[in-house]
C-alpha cells in the first residue's frame, strides 16, 4: 500500500511539474527518530521478557526441588505438587501466546501451591515452608512482569504517528527528490530512490510491529516459549 502510494504520488508530481526544495533533515527528525525509538523500546521489552521468563522457569524448578527433597512427602503428594507446578507453567505460556491474558484463572492455579503447603504442615517443616513462600514471591513477580509486558506495549499514539507519517512521507519527499535530481533527468532514478526509501521505512515499521508482541511465534525474532517449559 505504501509503495503504491509513493508510485502514484511520484507520477502525479511529475505530470504537474510540482517540485520544491525541503531540508530532508527535518523529515529524518520527524519520522526516523520516532521509528528508531519505538524499535529500541520494543527490543528492550523483548529482552526484559526473556529475563522474567528465565526467572519464572527457575522458580518453578526450585520449588519442585524443595518439595522433592522432603522425604516426608509420599509419592502421591509429590505427583500432586508436580502436576500443580506443571499446570502453572502450561497456563502461563498458553496465556502469553494468546492475545487475552486471563490473570484471574492463573491466580487460582497459583493459589494451589499455597493451599498445598498449608495442607501439608504436618509433613513440611517450617524452614521449608519459608523457602517455598520465598520462591513463590519470585514466581508471582516474574508472572506479573511478563503479564505487564504482554498487556502494556509501545504507546499507541507513537505507533499511529509513525504509520501516518510513513504514508504522508512521499508527499514531502518526492518533490524534493525531483528538485534535486532535476526534471530533465531520468525519472527512473527518482522512482528508484522513492521506492527504496519507502521500502526501508515500512520495513522498519513492520520490524517494530513484530517485536511489539514477541510471544505469538509469528515473527522471526519471537521468543521460543517452549524453551521455558519445566520439562523440555
């Protein structure tokens, strides 16, 4: 769409011999700077998500080790807590892949660990319970962080500004290129420059859009969520 608009605009301005000289520095500040800022912000959010997911899996594994090291818990108890931790793991990753993160359902599953610990006070020593609650805090914190990244993304106004300006860009850029190249020189030069510039801009915007939501496993740089399963 953006490339088609740039072709039509170039043809129209050539037809009506419309050209002017505009400082392209102004255009770079108006569009390149916000676009690069949005890409950097999305990339940082992706890196933060990786950190929180690593903490999420390590907390789950540590909780399992704590329970498994308690010789007073029988096989049925160990299987129950393992199933609960696996359920937390699966539910969290499934929610991340979905556009709707159901926090309430996930909180209900997390409460099962707390309830299990309380139900087994006779077999789980006080010091072990304290360690469990300590790592449950880390688990809750990591889930809340990835939920925040999943829900709150790059400001919509900034994305809308970048997208709108990409479509407006040819109306300002084409007359300047025609003026600099010259009306009598080959039109193919202007078409090539405009198309290449517009392609770069829309490509950068698409990269930012893919980094914006790194959990759906669609973009090339999306997070491989299966790598954060307890059993892998």
